[in-house]
C-alpha cells in the first residue's frame, strides 16, 4: 500500500507526474476514483482534511472512505502478522525459510517444496520470474 500525502506524485495513469494537490485542482473526482478502485492507494484522514482545506468542495465518497478504512485495517493486520512471525520464528535454527518462501510465492503452482520441487530454481530467481523483485 502506498500512503499518499498532499505532495506525493502519481506514478501511473493520466495524472502521472502530478502531485495529489495538483490532481485535486485538475480533477478531484480522480482522487475518489483511486480510493475506490486502487488497492494500493491510501490517503489518511489528515490528508483528506488537508485536501478539504485547499478545496472545500472536495468530497470522498462513502465507498472511498470505507475502502480506505479497510485497506488501513488490512495493512495493520499484515504488519502485526509479520511482527508476530518475526518474534516467534526469527531465531529458530530449524525453520526452513526457503521452503516457506517457496510455498508463499508459488501458492502450489509448482507443487510442494519438499515433495515436488526439483531444486533447479533458487528462490531469488523464482521471485524474479514471478515479478516479486
């Protein structure tokens, strides 16, 4: 998820290279569209307040607000899960990080790491081929 602030530049779409502030002036409805449709787009309540102070008629739809809340909550859950995982498994010598990474990346499309994986592909190459680098 990308946290947008007032001066964050869009790196995609028809407003690529413009800041959130500039898009607000040009096409404020595009911000709501991003909030509703783009899973990686996030603006906080503080940023929404800044947008409204610049342009009082700016409105983020109820659907956009709900999507922002859902994304933030999911981000918090993922962060907590990663921390739990680090706290409970990071120091274990017997934990097989390569197998865990393989299974997480492939989601079964190359079989089970221990039973089907022939060992010809290292994890870094696999991540690159799947677009994770």
